[in-house]
C-alpha cells in the first residue's frame, strides 16, 4: 500500500504580500487615475482656454469683403 505524503505549505518568504491581486488592482487603478488626470491637464492646457472664433455672418462678410482702395499719396 503506497503511503501518501502530506505537504504543509509554510511561508518560506515572508516579504511577499499576502494579497498580491489586491495590490495589483490598487496599482492599476492608481495608474489609470494618474493617466486620466494627465490627459485632463493636457486638454485643459491645449484646448480649454482658447476662445471660440466669431463666425457670425456679419463678421464673415467683413473678413471676406474686398479691401478698400488705397488713396493715392499727395506729393508736392
């Protein structure tokens, strides 16, 4: 009859965390939050402060109107 050996697992290395998945989850959420904050900062610096251009019909007509003719200089 074969004898069965019973193995008892003992913590061989006490420096390993007891819950590695929880630590990994927290690190990943922290990394995602940091990336979102960085993207929001980039968006705010690059796009948010810029004013929208005036696209009213009067302003467009004023911009596209031909330049007024220059008056000839008077030389004595």
